[in-house]
C-alpha cells in the first residue's frame, strides 16, 4: 500500500475524474464534497488517507447534518466519498473502504416540477418579443433536450424537421424530431441572429456563445415575468416528458428522444402523470 497526504489525494482524484471525461458539473460537485471531507479530517488531526476510519466519516456526516444539510445532500456526499475511495483502492492508497460501512440516510425524492399548460403558455407570452429566448423556450418544451445540449447546439445541427444532438459529456448523439412550433420559433430566431464566425446556434449580441449560465439567468428572468413560481430550466424537460406520457407516447420513443440510458428513468414519470392515453408512436405539440 502506498501512502499519500489528504490534499494530494484530493488533487489526484480531481485529475482522475477529468481524465475519465466526467462532466464539469460532476467534477465540481465531487471536488467540493471531498474538499469538505478533507477539511473536516484535518480538523481532527488526520494527515494520511489510510488513517481515516468509519467513525471519522460518520462524524463528518453528523457535522453536515448539524450544519443544516438535507438527508439528500448527505446521501450525495456519501456517494462522492465512495467514488473517492474507489479511486484510492485502484491506486493502492488504501486496502479497506470505510465508506462502505456508512449507511445512507432515508429520504423521499421530491416529485418533478411539471408546468401546467397555463404556466408554459404564460412563459411563452412573456418571451414573445425576444426571438432568441422564445426559440430556447420552444426547443426545451418541444424536444425535452438538456440545457447543456441546447447550449452546445451548432447552426448546422438545425435541420428542416429535426435536430442533431451531438455527443455531450457522457450522453450519446441522437437525432430528434422538430415539430411545427419549434421549427417556426427557430426560424424566426435565425432571421435575426447576429452575423458571426462562431458556429454556436445560440449566441449573445456580441457574437459569443450563449452559455449555460446565461441561459439559466435569462430563464429565471422570464419565469419571474410570467409569474411562474418555483420553476427552473430543467422543469421544461420534466414538462415535456409528463405531457407526452399523458398523451400516450411510447416509452421507448420518449426514452430515445430524451437520451435516457435506462428505460426505467423514463418510466418513473408515470407516477406523476395520472391517467395515460392510448399508446401512440407520434408526439403532439405542447
């Protein structure tokens, strides 16, 4: 077994995640969780990773609970710690994994936020005079794509009646249909899109890529203008799934369009849609 200091192990772990091509959000989340763990371990005078015990990890989680972290957040920190220890074992920095002896707290997942027809129509109305945001809202609502996938779109990805979604982080590429609403909104945006050498579909007024953080900020503004409470960008994806399941859309078709790796990820939405219509292989407009 090799020895390594806590801080050095943390840095090597972040490099490991980058080399494995994990998403930036995953690297940041895991990095922050392990940073908190290591800071706590240093407070209790632990310097080498092999000195850490199950009781140390439990004490760290107890502190997190005392500091106001929810059971869901604490459970995520356990998962981060277990991923960290898998890395440590692979690299022979530890022989035993004390994180496996720590139990997850029990909690219930909150149901997805699904916008009502009144809410997403109000959102449309609020953005009607902003062709770029109107097109973004329509694409998110009518295709269910992820915000990162939307920010990564290139002009060449937009076809007459379909949209090419390039491989993004660990999600595979796919082709998804564009209905009339999405086509029209996209065309109106392309007519006023600033001229630039940048190939990104959605850009700023200065011709630079319209980044995920820009999209989130703009969406938050339009949620406020539309008076849609407690909603986030990803809720448009939830709304897309729930609407089509209620209309009877094929689970297999929806899973493919959404880029879900497991059909069970799509199936869990059935708990929130109530009565389901007759199964169909086509998609309707929202």
